[in-house]
C-alpha cells in the first residue's frame, strides 16, 4: 500500500515537472537587416535565452533557392556557418555572424538560425541591391524580434503553478484513498 502511494506521488511530481518545463522554453530572435549593397559585409545577430557556449547554425540562402539543372549555369548561392552564444545582460545572451556579400547577386535572401542541440529557431529576410558608387557602407545592428520557438515564459508562466497544484492535489487524493 505504501509503495503504491509513493509511485502515485512520484508520477504526479514527474507530470508537474514536465508541465513546468514548458515555462522555460528556449527562445531566439534575429535582428532586422534591411537592405545591403553587393560587396558589403553585414553582421547578422540577435538575442537568445540559450546559455553561453551553445552553437547556432546560420544559413543564408536566396529566396527561391532550389535544385537546378546541371547543364545550366549555377544561380546565386548563399553561405552558412556556426555562431556561438555569448553572455549578455539579464538573460538576453547574444550571438552574431558576419557575412560578406561580395559573391551575392541582387535579390532577396533568407536567414535561418537553428540551435544545434535543440528545436529553437529564428528567421528573417533581407535584400541585396546593386552596389552604387555613392552608396555608403551599411552595417546592420541586431534588433531583438519576437522569438519563433515555442511559448514564451510569460505566456506559460501562469500554467506552471496551476499544473503543480493539480499534480499535488492528485497525489493527495491517492494518499487519501489508501
């Protein structure tokens, strides 16, 4: 009888822990980039609540990039690489990735950011235009955006204490029946 009670309580606690973990969802944001001239170097960056040292896969590809026929000339390419999360302030850690647009053709490009060890992602787009003789150098600065991964801690916050209360009540009911 005591074993059944302990097992019931353990199950209730595990369920509560699983539900509460949703409040700690991993988040990432990527800053707006805007318009960049061919040949400029742009720094893509953003914020995250991932711990410093985590690796993020950054992929920059032309919008509409896809398989091509081997007999036709290759279209515009993109770049990819890894960014490492750096310590930031108040839980808003940062990351950045430098891209040289020298080999890019004018057009719209997509940026995909993926956490290597988990499911957090973020994305944005930017445009590359022909370089003009009088075009000043533009460097994008990261601006936090709304995260795209899972529920935010504020949205999941009230559910966590309620889940713990429900699990504790269920455990209490199991104890009371014995």
